C-alpha cells in the first residue's frame, strides 16, 4: 500500500493504536477504508460513513466496493439496525456478482454471525443474500469481541449483550442447513465450498501443516518445523527492508510433540478428519466417549479416522482440549 497515511491508519484499524484519535487524513481509496474501520471501531460512525462514501465515489474497484458495503453493514449492526443492514449486505453481494462477471474463477464471501441484536431471521436473510450472489465458497464465523474496540466497551458497560454461545450454536446450525441445501459442503468447521476446486488452498496449507513463506508486516512463515514471524508495525517493517535487514521478529523450532498437537487441533476441524493412530494413548478413553456421545462419525471411525459429526463441530474446541 503506497499511500503515505497507510502505516498509522493500519495501526489504528488493526494494530497497536486502536484508540488513536484524531486520525490522520486518508490519501486514497484504500486508506479511506482503513480510516473508516479505525473511526467506526471507536464509535465515530458519522466520520466512518463519510469516508466510505468518499471511497465509493473515488474508485470502481469491486473489491473495495465490497469492503465498503460490508463495513457499513457491520457498523449498522453494531448500532442494532439488523434490518437496515440487509440492504448493504445486498450491495456487498452485488460486488461478488460483479467479480464473477469480471471473470474471477473463484469468489468467496465471509460472513459473521452473533452480533448484538441479531435474530434468526436476520441471519437467514444474510445467508440467503450470500447464496443468491453465487460465490463458490462461503466462510461463516461467530463474532469475537476484541479488547480495545468500541463494541467491547459498550458490552462491558452493559449497553449491549455479550455474544451467547448457545445462540452462536443455533446460528451455526442454520448456516450449515441452508448452505448444504444450496450445494455447499463443509470442508472445515467454518468453511463451505461448492466443489473441491473452490476450497481455499491458502488456508488448507495452514490446516494441513504445509510450508509457507509470509511476506509483510506481522506475517508468519513455516518451513520444515521452524516458524517465524515479522515485526508487526508497518513502519518498522519498511525501515528494515529499506536498510537491507531481515524483517523477522522472532522464531521457534517446533518439537515433535508441538507438531503432533497442532496437527490434531487443525486436522480435526477438517472434514477429512485426523488419523486415530496418531492420537496419544492417554486420550483413547476420551476418543471412546466422543464416539459414544455422537461427536465422531462412526463410518470414518471404523476406517481409522476421527471425523466430527455436526454435533461434534459445535463442541470441537472442548473435544480438542480432551484429546490434545
């Protein structure tokens, strides 16, 4: 990102200064989006929406248009306007259709459920709009409230309810049912695709313990059991590159036990599951209980793999803790 305001605005939106105010001016469409995210995160919704309007006027980039519409819908939901947000969902979905029309072979939509005030019908309407847009991949994640955000402060003061695990489970069941009926198959707990080719190869590399080299501030890399990560601050990263120095911040060498635990944690989230013979012997009673409780699919189990049932997906974190 070449805009001169990108570094401080990235830090305000996603980095170490989420409460910075006032914000520096934006220098282009991308930094207008960053400024909107940073302003909205602090509750300055009027400023945020002004930046999004300016972004939409300044570019016809379908990716930035989709980001702008989705971001506006998120702000409206934070204020409790789930019905009003549906119109902006529709605009984001339209951007996905434009990407298809422009020749992109694979198109994904990311969805978040469990925001304060959201109802089952709100969530169904969001899913219907996403499916109608025709992407071949959809991700759906439960809301996580990050410390230091305006939303976290409002929940702490009791102005908004905290996310509810039981409600999130209901939303997940709705998503799985609607996406399954529309031809999407789950291949990772939070991800559905219409074909094997549509699955996210980038993320599958992480989930299957592959090797990758990350580029950019805060990027993580993994090669042959060695994991390292770059300095997080964009300015520090740029300064090191300009000086011909490594941007690496720290590294760790994974032990065989580390790699086994991570392999279990990640592969059990996949539809292909995890080999039973790789689970430590001490956890075998927990495996038997999981099978008896309907958390593991009996068919793959007989073939030597631990594969989560739908109920198992809802309780995956607890099961992974029992088996790791």
